């Protein structure tokens, strides 16, 4: 008997197989130039830089 749970698990495994290597490659990349600069600071006395949307 085939259930909805079986179908969802199959979809989850397929998505994980596709996205797993991409996620690992992103995690293993060396830091880029923006990361080497360090944290942003306020030097103009104004408001902090706007945060990036997730």
C-alpha cells in the first residue's frame, strides 16, 4: 500500500539529493572579499547599515 507519507519521504530524499552537494559547496567556499574586511562600523554617527533580507 502506498501512503502520502511514502510519497513525501520520496520527495524529501530527491530534494536532499539535489540540494545536498550545493549546500556543501557553499559551506566549503573560502571567505570572499567582503568577509575579509571585517564587521561594518558606523563612522558617520548615523544609523547602522540596513540589514540584508534573508
